[in-house]
């Protein structure tokens, strides 16, 4: 008996994969009854799945960089110095561009969050 963090049994997991197989192959909902299909997104919803940012300027280049840093660094990575952050990014297979940006940070400072890293990079530019 496995006592990991799995919420479902292997049998239930296989059953759910089988149920999703038609959706994954076809690319559209495959239910017979239309009322069971998920509701499509509204016209003004942001396109999160494609990675596109809203046009109204609410997400600027600094926010995109912060999201990219946060995607590769967990909370346990902070507080950290420039070298520790660069090592953590390399271990988590971050892009070379992101590692290069972190390597531009001052060496002796300690950073407590991705926001602090992005703020320091913005001040340098």
C-alpha cells in the first residue's frame, strides 16, 4: 500500500485518463449533451493558456520578468545572494537570458523575493 501524496488510486487515475482521451485527441469537448461542456471564455478574458498578456498595460515587462523568476524559484530560494539565485536557476533549467540577468545583480546584496530582484534590475537599467 502506497501512502504518498496521491489523492487517487491507480485504478481511478487510469479511469480518468481514459475519460480524457477523446478530449485530448480531438482538441474539443466530446460530450453528447451540450450542457455538460465547459463554458467558453469571455471575449475580454486574458489568454492565460497561450501566455499572452493583457493589452491594457497592467502587465509590463517588469511583471513578466517577475513571473518568469517566480516560476523557476520557489519561496525556499529566498533570501539569497546573486550566486545562489543563479545556481538555483541553473538547477531548475531556467533560460540563459534569465541567468544572465541575475548575474548582473550586485554580488554582495541579499534578495528576499523575486520582486526585489526585478526592482534592483530595473534600477540598474
